[in-house]
C-alpha cells in the first residue's frame, strides 16, 4: 500500500469515529419505555475496532514518514513539520491583517484607531508564505503516492 492510500484510510477512520460518536450520543439515553435507535454496546464495539485500525494506521504512517527521505537534508516528518509551521505563520499574519481593518466609527467623538504595521508588506509576506506552503505541500503529496507504507 502507498502512503497516500494509508492517509486516505486514516481520514476515513477519523470520519467514522466522529459518526460513531454522534450515533452513540443519540443512543445514550431514551425516554422511559422507549428503545434506543441503535444498540450502544454494539456501537462501542465498533468504536473499539475503528480506533484499533486508526492506531495501526497512524503508527505505520508515522514510522514511514520518520524513515523516508524527503530531500537531501530532510525526512518526510521534517517536511511536514515545516509545512505546519508555515501555515501557523500564515495564520498569524492573516490574523494581523484582520485586526488592522478599520473599525466603524459612529461619531466624531470616538477615538480613531490606526494600524501600526504596513498592511501591504504583510500581505506580500502572506502571499509568499502561501506560495511556499503550496509548493511544499504539492511535493509532499507527490511523494506520498510513491512511498510504500511500512506495514510491520
């Protein structure tokens, strides 16, 4: 199995767990003399099965990422960490831009607030970081379809 396939299976397992959580919530209690829509014990057994599968997938994915070279100096795990921190910085800068948006003033007596940073410069940084993220993410995704999952 390729790493990309395992990542898809991991996402599916996470969605199934969320669906099971919702189904359990609906079946956790009923009015007196009523029956739950589904057997909670059966749902809990299914949760255990899906969580065991998710655990196995995460372990295999992590093992594969940690031992696979991304380029001459980084493993896939290193590239993923870099991608995550790029997105973190992008979020911080985007939040800064949002904070500097002009506030609605309802009268001349209200204090006028002015930005303390150059929004155009910050936006250029966001654009550059976004490009950097896309390029790195594309390279990671491309590699994921060529890497065999370590399944031991």
